[in-house]
C-alpha cells in the first residue's frame, strides 16, 4: 500500500474531524465515532482512527499517556510524536506495555486499537 501524500493526510484529518463533529452532535459515543471514521476512511489504522475520533493531536495523546504512567507512579517513557506516527502508519508496532497504556489512554481495548498480537501457536 502506498503512503498517502501530505495533501491526502490533511484531507483525511479534515474528513475525520467532520465525521467526529457530526457524530458528536448525534450524541454518539467515541466507540461509534471511531467505527464510523474507520468505515468511511478505511486507509486509516484503528489506532489513528481512535485518536481522530477523540479529536486529539499526537501531542495530546502523548500528554495523556504521560498521565497514565504518572498515575501508576511510573517514570514517563520517551514516547515521541514521531514514534506514535510510526505506530499509526507502520512499520513499527508498540510493545505490550505501550499497547496497554495507549488502550487505557484512549479508554478502549488493545483489540479495538488493532494492537493485539496474533498467537503463532
């Protein structure tokens, strides 16, 4: 799959914001907003779709992740906006700890974020 251009990325961001605003006006929960964004913009990863459904920037996601770590009495990791971008677009995937914390930050499950690992059994 080819990487979208910068112009297409901006178009996706605007499209997702429009979908989110419409769904919020209808009183839909974030889960439904994320599902709707995923259905209408299938090129998005579930992880990015959830972030856009919440209306968060990557910086806001990083701040929320930092709060989750701080709430647990842990040192805040060195997660950057660039690393989060690689998690959203590949090829990198978060390890189990980051996946769990991202799910907590977004208020959902690792599975809903597309972060569950497949068993090679």
